[in-house]
C-alpha cells in the first residue's frame, strides 16, 4: 500500500538547510539539506551511526547545530530551544523511550497536554471551577488518544511495568497529546514483532490521515518505510546520499552501496 | 603581611585536615557510588577506638613503651574499621545494590547515627587524648624577613606531611594495582562490573576498609590536635563542601578543595568576620561551594553529568 | 469482603478524578474525621496533646511540604530546618512588630517569607543536580543558623538569642488549652494537605514528576524547567514555613535558632523517606513513625523494668534509630505508603488469598 492514498501533500512546512553538527572532533552531520511537505510522511533512513537521531535532535532543539538553519512555516531560526519548538507544534518520540517511569500511562499522556493547560497554581490548589473543568476537559482529550491507541486497559498502570511495545504506544500517545503539526518519530518500531509493527504502522497512518499531521520518521525496517512513506531521505556517515520517493531511493546506487557496505 | 601569611598558612593546614576526611569520601564514592554521610562518624569511631585502647593497653598489659602502645592501639583501631566495613557491606550495601542515590544517602545517614551511638556506648562520651608524639610547640621561621618571624605550627606541618604520604600511597594503589583497577570499574557501573566477574561484595569491603583506614589517619591527626570528642563528627560535615568543590570523584580535587576552603574560611573570618559579628566559619565553606557550583556544576575535577535521551 | 468496588462504576471523569474514589474509603475518612475533630479533643490527655499529637501534626505538615520538593519534584534538600526557621522568625517579627496582628496572618506571612527564601535558594537547582544540590542546600541551613543567631534584628534585639510568643488567639478566641492548639494544627494540616494533594494530582504535579523522572524529555514536551523547579521550591517552602511558624508558636512557645538546626532537616528527610517519597499520605505516616519511635524506645526499658542512665538511653536511641532507618530502606524503599497500599490491596481481596 502506497502512503499516498487520499491525502494531499501541501507546501513545504519544514525546511532544513545546510545543517552541520559536531561533537568535539566528531562530525555527526555535514551540510544536510532537505524539506518536508505538509501532510506527508517523510522517512529518514540510513545505516547505524548515520546521524539520523542527531538530525531529529537538531530539528527539535535538543542539539544546537554549528551551521545551517531550520525553517518552520517560513520562520527562520538557528537556535531553537526545546520548549519553543514544542510550542510551535513539533512533537517527538524517542528511540530509548523517554517516558516518565514513575507515572501512570494516563499521567504520562496528560503531561503532553501541559502546554494547553492554563490554570495558575492557586487555582489548581483549590481545584475550583475553571481549574477542575480544565482538568476534566484535558482528560477527555487524552482518553480519546487512549482509545485511538487501544491502551484503555492500562491507563492507571505505572508505565515502568508495561511491556516494551505498549510503552512505545504511550510514547506516541504523549506526543500526540501535544496536537502537533509535525510529529518526529525516532524508530517507533524498534524491538517490535511483526504484529506490533503492523499495529504501529496503522496508528501512524491513521494519525496522518485523520489529523493531517506531518510525519518525519526514522526507521530501519525497509518494508515499513517503503510501504508508508511518501518521500525518503537517506543519510550515511552524516551526509545526505539520497532524497526522493521510495522507488527512486530504492534504485539509487549510492544507497545500495551504503547498505551493502562497499568501500568508503 | 606577616600576619596575613600566618593566617594563610593556618588556613592551608586546616584545609589539609578537611582534605583528609574528604579523601575518605571520594574513595568510597568512586568505588561504591555511595555518598558516605557516615564518614565523620567513622573518623570519630576510629579515633575513639585508638584513644581508648591507647589508654587500656598499658593498663591491661603493663606495657609502657608509648610507641609500641600507640602502634598496637592503631592496629586495633584499624582492625575495628575493617570489621565495620565488613558489617556495612554485609548488612547494608549488599541489600541496596542499584538503589537510587537518595536511598543510599539515607542509609549512610542511618549508619552515621548508629556509629555515633555505638562509639559513645562502647567507649564513653568524654574527651579523650591521643598522643602520638606530635610536637605541640610552635616554630618560628623567616625571622630575618619579618620582624619576630612567622609563627607556624609544627604539628600542622607533620599532619600535612602525613596526608601527602597517604595521598601518594592511595594514588599508587588505584592506578597501579589490579584491585585498584577493579575498584574503578565498580565505581563506573556496578552491574557491568559484576557481569565481568568482579566480586562486588569483596570490593566493597576493601573500599570501605580503605575509607575506614583513611578515617583513622584523619582521626589520629584531628584527635591529636583537638582531643577526641563528639564534635569531631560535626567538623567532618565541613568535608562535604570540600568534596563538592573538588568534584565527587577526584582525590586531587578533594585536596585542592580542602585547601581552598581552609584558606577561604580563615581569611574571611579574620578580614570579613569583624564586620558582621563573627561566626562566618560556620557557613562560609558551604556558600563558597554553592557559588562555585553555579559556575561549574560538577566541581573542579568532577565528572560531567551527561544525560542521554 | 467488605472492601470491594463492586457496583461502584464511575460514569464521569469527575468521579474518577476524586481523591477517594472508593466509597468505603470515603466512609472510613468521615469516621476518621469525626474521631480526629470531635472525639480526640474531648478524650485526650494534655500530655498526649503536648508531647504527641501537636508535634505529630506540625511535623506532618512540614513533611508534606518537603515531600513536594523531594518526592514529587526530585530535588534533594537538606536545608528544611532553615525554611522552618525563616517561617518561624518571620511570623514572630510580624506578630511582635505589628500591633494587633492576627495569628493566621502571622502564620501565613511566615509562610510567604519562607517561600521567598525558598525561591532564592531554589535558583541553584537550575544548574546543580543530585547530590551536589543536596550539599548546596546545606548552605541555606548553615547560613540561616548563623543569621538567626547573629543578626539582632531577627530576634527583635533579644539578648539571650531566644524569642517567645504568648497569649495566642484566633479570631478573638484564646488558644489557651492544648485541645484548641491541637484543633488549630489539625485544621491547618487538613487545609494545606488538601491543597497540596490538589496540586500534585493536577497539571503542576505532573510537571514536577516529569522533572523528577526525566528532565530532558520534560523540556521536549514543553514543560518549562525553571518554572517547574522554582514552583516546587515555592510551594514546598511555603508549607514548611507555615509548619515552622506553628512549631515555634504553638508547640514550643519559646525557641532559639538551635530548634531548627540540621538535626531537624535530617529528621524531616527521614520522615519523607520512611513515609514514602511521592505520597502525601506517606508524609503523615512518616511523621507518625518518627514522633512515636523515641517515645516507644523510652517506654520499653521502663516497661521491662530495666534501669538505664539517660546517657546510655540516648546512645541506644541513636543506634536503634540508625538501624531502623537502614532496615526500613532495605525492606521497603518506597516507605510506609507502599506498605499501606499493599495492605489495602490485600484487603480488597480478603478473605481470598489472591
């Protein structure tokens, strides 16, 4: 199934230009440029250590690139901080599941709503009128996400106790709770079996379909990538070696060489 | 100028003494990841054992060669500290493997309360003497440079020398021996060290014994200078900011931190003290450490805390 | 058999979000409130009020405050005594310097001053973490010890360094009996405890817990670390400040700086750990444990007919206390609150084993 179905990909919503990132002497990213169109599913692939997570971390304000800039909806900036990025409508999941282990599933996803919650400290302490209503309204929203991800049974369980596949869903749920325009997914299917991958693919496509969320996704499973993405960026050793539709990329010689591993 | 130099020297010496206690901390933290709140109590316990046995041995055996008596008492005290280390590992550390930092901190606080009570129960709570032959008379130096010369304490100099020797021995131990390497591995990651076959329990007993022996040396020096009394364990609280300043994982850091704090305290008390009614020594070390941490959160030589997401 | 949720279906989010969703809990709570507010004042002896109940209530309040900071937000603080001191001395100054100052306003004023102090000493937490922060909080403790000792203005020029308050009255009603003091403390504990519970189960509570569990991820969600940490310090020190003011005014009556020294900080930290980090009711359990333990330790030798000198008794107390702390940390690191939760779980199944 080709991810194109009934969505219209729109204008460029995220534009990454000439990003270079180094840590000490190690160059993680060299002069990377690509764009992401609204409503599309954009995959970033590449062998291990290619710099894919670092790229997401740059988009998301966790790392500050030394060179280049990122444009989001026409707004240029060089140094984003995580909170500003979150406020602008970019959410992400993490490769290593940065869930809040001490909290329940419900509470974890509710933290994703924090940006939208406006009650002050005193109002919350008294739990009067508006504060109580806001809590309930946000709970409703989160429950819809919980329904969508089919984790109702586990809503009060501390996330630390859930199996890995379910934790990944909670991570996705927390990102969805932010009502993002762009969703950055860092290996959402790592460590999953075939059934779980099918479930996760279905969720990702549903999110893209129903809410029109633009998805940027790092993934190793080629089958999944070819199936659900509209366009693909290929990185290797911090450089871009391919950019195009799944078919174009599949037949790109540089890409094949990178994966099969000839001389560098 | 002469007075300033005397104060400076006094501060350096005091700092050296703090550093002695701090080194014990750092060792235990490096190898077991535990911030040992009980270090001060260990210093007191070691000093008490030494002082009392130095009294009792002549009484029980009629031995009157002070050197021999002190040596024997020191051996008993060292043995006692090894027993304490063994008990701590067996009863506490073994059951708290991989618990969070705050749990371990609280556990050592509990150990500290226990040791305080036990020490005073076994050995009494008055002030006791330790006399290891440290010269008590001051010496006067540089008489031709400053009128009347500078008044320095011989005892402090001896203490500094002992501390220096101790540090050198410890560094050699850590860097050059197999056990030292194992200790460093354990400090890095308990589970990984276990999985390559390092006997965690034995390592911890060794580490805490070494910490205990360092506490004994500190106890002898402090006790000789101030007399062995309960307040020693409170003075040891001062070693915390020393360790923080130097970085929790660095022995040279502990020494440098101790010197900085010792000097800083003395100078601020003499020069700023009169302006605000005195007593600055009680908090200066902490505020200094705090201010320093704001600039460099991991201390002078500590390991940077890196979070991976 | 009795403690079942059968038939108690939640049909609205509002009912699911209650603090006590199970009906049996609510009944038990009502009974408990009846006993606490009505029966105890009528039946308890003066000694019980003075030596057990009032300190227990005030320390519970302080422990709740500390738990907000340490248990929910994960910022270790060893300087709680200092915050209590600030609350107590600020309340004292308000009381003594302003003619006719109502008691409640003094107490709240003490809390507000402690809050300002807390925010100030919370600023380092933005840069410093973990054990380093713990030792940095000691700076607050020792500085305050010195400040309240040396700066004459704080003690209103008292020559002995100690201050006292007398003739407390609330809305015109004199608080002259232990029972009335008890009710004041109980009411404040209930009010502030409820407010704290509301905070921790609301949005800010989740922010605090997010900071505790993984602060890097929290920033990515849009949580402002500065606001989260400083608000935790603010709320925590307000509550601790009020508790400190109560401790001085109601429990001690007259005090000097040593009353709020580092021993108090450790005592409160023990309460929070033993009671259970991240649990409001746990703080209360912890306070009960720490208040009752010395009494129990004093009582047992007496009961066994052993005569021990006070010195020995105090050393033994130290040893037993230390040993119990360690024992507790090994056996139930999540504290009495976890034991309580387990007991209730078993109760839900009773009389069946599983």
